[in-house]
């Protein structure tokens, strides 16, 4: 598709369009405008609203009352002309809906990141490139980027409404290069509009790449710019542009990440003495983008481990102490009535502790099933819905839940759907005598210093992307599938112990967890492939909480790990 057009061209900075390139609106603007009109008792068809918006946009000048296009006063005039002028809504109705429309398009919950957006920015930063977002947008864009979890990795944000010039005006691109501190010809601008982004950037002396979704891709175009199907292709494009091979680049990244992960691992092992295996598997869970359930008696260092992990990654940390009276709103947040200085009142969202990077749900089995279930959407979709409004959680997002296996009074077993959201379940055992002596010495002296970040947020996100890129052979995928089948008592592959003692086997999500964990372990070990050893080592932590045992198993004291071991032996010999 013309990717060779950037070969051997030095690229030192990356400029990205926002709308249609990095993110897309969850619902079309016309649909939201139509819904706003209906809420005021004035039903209008979405097609009519869209037509009115096009009409007004075409005739409204670029500058209105001294305010540039997409600035808030310009939007005010735009909304008035759409609803009052074209759609015939009365003035009071327009006045009532106007603030809500402003808020909607300044809210990150109204947008969804497109595939590869986070990875593309992370890959650019790891290659030492400066990164900017350059977009025809309102002044709300910086806050929007923050809400989507992109702002921390950007060196500049250029907004047409603020700069008073818009793409394809060369001035906006030239200012982007100036803010990034790089000559224009060493900046690659990436966008989805052939005229605004590609032609505009090339005319300003920048390099350009055209992002076109599959299905609408043009096989050729007359411009000196490569075409990519998604931002997932951008890291490889940057690699080729700067004259290195992808394999060499991956190996270099892998070495740097292994070194950083090794430092983090040693720090965690020093703080959680005698729990090397637990530390390794928690890091595997983190790299696999999953959540962890820690089970162990009080005093074994579960909370210490989680705090040290967050500190070693420079991530936001929040703790929930689960109790029977804990409510879903205590985790997710709630709408609060605020009174402004002028006496007006309006509801605003007060985020709960779930809006963090590392969330510790301490003694999760003491929370009621209703409260436990409040975490389901956050864990699976990385988003929270409160009162019909959906808000994205900043990546990365990791839930580490703990439970005490000794005290069962006043506890609520985790629902199967909840358990299935955890990538791994880890046991913390009592350390041996030598390790316990070391713990006593370390914890009864002067307090240890806080963890210092060993791995940046950008590095972590890139490592998580690399995990996804690591291949798993068809033989390994087949082994995982056979293992899942072997845990079901009704399956032909099930061993006798499973048929006799298991009520329900592991879900397909368990197979997904096993493969992802295997890829993460491979990365941690410095490999670019998954091995049979990875599956053997991780079968129990990935599946033990997904098996539902019968009464006979509980009466006989048979553990899930024993049954998984039997199923694994069958799966290994089945192929």
C-alpha cells in the first residue's frame, strides 16, 4: 500500500489527528442532538438534524463575533441556528439544551479510542519521538485527551479554535513542528482525511500517512504518503521509516523492558520476602492486562505487595475496604447536586475509587453480591456506567482483590461471573522458617523507603501491547483448548477424577487467560514465543477459580489444582 514511501526518511516527531484517527464518537452528533430535542419535548428525526447541521456549518462564517470556528461562542451560534433556525425549536427549549450539548462533547465518555491508538503513541515515545495531537477542534480537546488517558504521553496539543487557524492551513502544521522542536520534514502527521491531513501536512513540508479503515481503503492515491488500515500498523511504519528492521526493533524493546521488569521484580521480592512465585505471577497478570485474586491468611503481605506494585510503576492507587454495608456507589461514584455561586443547581458526577490504575479490593468476599457485581463492567470493559452515563477508565486498569480463607462468617462467595473476570487466582502461603526470620528482621527495624518507579506508564502499556504481539503456535492453542475441555465432566477428554468430582469446568475465558498469561510469561523470560512450559506452569493459577467442584470433592478435601493437573496430563497426551 505504498508504505515504502517513508523508507530511510528520518522521523523524529509524530503529529496525530484526533477525530476519526485516535478516537470516534460513541454516538453520532446528529443522534445526540436529536435526543436532546426529544428530551425538550420536540421530536426531530436524526436525518433532519444531520441535514440542518450540514446546512448551518456550510454557511456559518469561520469567525463569529471574533471567535474562531469550534470555540464555545461559535458553537453557541451554531446550536442556535440548527435548532431554532432550521428545526424550529422555541428559544426556551434551545436555551435549556445548549449547556448539556457542550458538556457531552467535552466528556471522554462520549468517545471511544480507536484500535491501536494507545499503542501507536506508546511505540512513538519508546522510540524517542516527540508526539502531538493536531486537530480542528474546540478548546475542550486537552481535557478530553486527559479523560481518555492520552494526555500524559503528549508533548503538545494544537487546537484550531485556540490557534485561530485550521487544517489544511499550513500554519497549524508549522506550529506543531515548532512546538515539538523538530524541523517540519522530520515530523510525520497521521490522519484520516486525505485533504485536511495528508495534503495539508505535505504542503506544509511535513511527512504524512493516511489512515483509512478497511473497506473504504483506496488502493492508490497521487500523494507521497503511505496508507495504513489502522494505527496498529504505525509502529512498524515508524520502524521502516527510520531504517531499522522490525525484528531488531522488537528485540531491542524486549531487552529494555526485561531490564526494567527485572528491577521491578527484585524490588517487589525484597518487600514480599518468601513469595517469589507470587510476585512473578502477579507481574504476568499485569502484563496480560488481567486482574488478580489473592487468597491468604492475614499478615502475609497482600496489601504491601499491591502498594509496592503501584509505586514501582508510578501508577495511581486506590484501596477499598470491603464490608457488608459497602454500596456500589462507594466504588463507582455517584451524581451529586452542586450549587454554583449564582444559586443555580446542577448534578455533577463525583468519581469513586474505581477511577484509578491499581485498585485494591481488600477482603472482597465481605462485600455483598450486589456490591461485588458493581465491579464487573469495570473489570471486563474498562468502563463504568452510572445513571446511564458511560465513562472510560484510564489504562492501565488492574483490580487486585484479596480474600481471607480462614474466616468464613459474614462473607459472601464471589459469583462465578465475578471469578471468571480474574485472570489468575494466587495463594499466599506461610513462608518457611528462614524467610520468616528475614521478614521479622526487615519489619521490626527502621521503615523501608517507598518504591521508586522502575517502569514508566508508557513502557508498561507498550509491554502489554508486546504481549499481544507474541505468537502462540497452533499446537499450543490446541493444547489450551483440549485442557479446557478436559475440565468438563461431560467431555470425552475428562479424566475420571474430573467426571467424579467436578460439577462445571472452566469457561472459554479460562483458555483466553491461559494463552495471555503464557505470552506474558514468555515476555518476562525474554522469549518471543509461548512454550509448553508456560502452559504447564500457569494452568493452575489461571483455572483453579473457574472450576465448580461437587460435594464429593469438598468432602474428600480434593483441591482444584489436583483436578487441573489430571486434566492437563490428559490434554498433553491427547495430541
